[in-house]
C-alpha cells in the first residue's frame, strides 16, 4: 500500500529541505541585523482569535476542529492575530517600539495552485508603537535586506500605496461604495478592461468616468519610480483630491523620501492599484513582486493601527508584512538563485583499509568537537568511491587515513577543488581546517 502526500501539501527531501533551512538561517540573521527580535507562537489557537480579526469569512479557509475539551480551535492560518494577542497581554511592560519577526508554519484550506499550498511557512516582520512613516521605511528596508540576503537582489520590486489616497481617488471619480471600489481596484490586474469598468460602475462610478479612471490606472503600468511620484500626486491634488486623500499623498511623499535615503530608490514604485483586500489595513500598504510583473506577490503588508484594540490592548499603531515560502521559492528559482542545499561539508575522512574504520571515527569526532563539519564512509567502499562521495557532498577537503607512505601520526590532506595534497600531523587536522 502506498500513501501519497495529501493534496496541497509537499514533501521536502534533500537537497530542498537543506536549501529551505539555509534560507531561514539567512532570513533570521538579516532580521536580527535590522534590530528585530524573534517571537514564537502556537500552531493551534482559539478559533475565536481569527474571528476577531477577520470575521466569519475566516471559517472557509481555517482548519478548525473541536478539541477533547469541547473547545473550538484551529490550526494557525496566519501569525498576526497571535502576535497581537501576545503584545496586548504584554503592552504595559513592553518597551516601545516593538520590532518582532516570526517564522511560522501555517495552514489554510484553499485551492492549491502555483505559489499556494495548504501548508506553508511564513516569515513576518512587524513594528508596533510607531505612528509615523518611519516604521514603514524601517520595515521595507528590513524586508529588502531579507530578500537580498536569500539571493533575491535585483529580482523584485516593492509596490507601495496608501489606502487613503485610493479612497480619495475613488471619491474623486464618484465612487459611492468604498468597499466595492476597493475590491474592484484590488482586481485591476486580474480582470480584463471591460470587466474592470463594470466593477467600477457597480461601485458607483458613472460609465464615462469609470473608463477614464481605468485608463489613468493603466497608464501607471508597473508603477511609478520615485522621481515620478511627486508629479503624479500633484496631478491628483490639482484635479480635486479631497483632504483625506491629500493626507495619504503627503504620507507617500515622506515615505518615498525616506526609502530613497535608505538606498531603495532602485526597487520601490508607487502603485495606486495596490490596496490589499483585508479591511483592517488603515493607510499604507505594500507588496513585493517579481520585476517581470508575473506571478503572485512575494510579500504583502501594511499599517494596521486599530487591531491591537480589538484584542483588548491599548491603542497602538502597528505595521507589518509577511513573506510566503512558496512565492519566495518561485522568485528564487526563476532567477536561478535557489540554494544548493545544506552548506558544503568541510572534511570527508577517507579510509584506505576498512580495518582502520575506528581511527576514522575517532578523527571525525575530534573534528566535529572542534567545530569542523566532518563525515566518513559507513559502507566499506573503496578509496576511489569514497573520494567520489566526498565530491558529491561538496567537501572542501579529504583527509586520507592509512596510506602506507604516510609517517606515523600523520594523514594526507587533499584539496578536492585543486587535487593538491600534503601530509599533515593528525593532531593538527582541526587547526588546518
């Protein structure tokens, strides 16, 4: 009997599991370098936790069940509710600003497709306690550092917008149903021109103006580079953008200025079609995409200034983003940046005579205890096959034990890249690594 993996789930045998581990190591290191501390939360939470944040629609994608105590619980489908729960409980004693990162395994019961599985890893960055756009600038700079460190440099662009600006744009063109207008704009790249105009009309925009707005958004293309942002926002204000919309425009001007000073002008654009479908975002929103413009977003996020209060905490401004492992893999593979797997082995100990296997075991253990990655043959293979195995494992060197011409207490060290070899004292093998 065979047991295939369930639909929407994946196995990660070597070398892919090692590659994923290496990516997570780099992501952790980059987040810590940017001043973020790691938070870990449970994989099972109260089902009500997700309802508080997302309402009843969360039930369709949540792996919910009743536990043995009769409680309604769910496998974690996102990290933000857990993070906010933790912060709300610690708000009185937690120094501000809070800068946390999380790496969580999550589950959503949704239709599997490219870049989307039912079980996945998500890397989150969040800042709580900062009301100004300094938080967005720090967050996006940290996210760019993370993507660069895993090999994504030059493969992605950051698309930034402010929902207040988009709301003002909708009112400027006559939209009377803000929710439907947001849903229409969120689908701008997913539907054809005629269907988009129909959705704008359903949101209250008269047909002629709907076609004009569609053309205006289409002219933005893949987004506006920083040097074009000012003129675009000035044009909207000249056309009659209202006061709340102007506030969004001012935040974007200030944010783009900070991002330029942070050295991100080459990868950040203003994209008025980025609104993020989730209702809890309060102003700035952003997504990262493959520079080709194809595929799903690599990450998404924005400002959520009222969420902490929903969980019983004090009013707390907050901003965060989440990077999904599946879309990150697609990005890196498309650019031939996927890691080879586990880091290369430093030393492979080769035994000429199987009777000396115990000596090899002792040497391997000495190397490992000294901090050197090392391994040896366990199958009694010939010397040539052991050297082939060392090459397969990408070892830097081989230490050959038992050559007759070797002096007592010595081994032969072979550089597996050049083939050069020399005799070294066995006791100094770790020091020469």
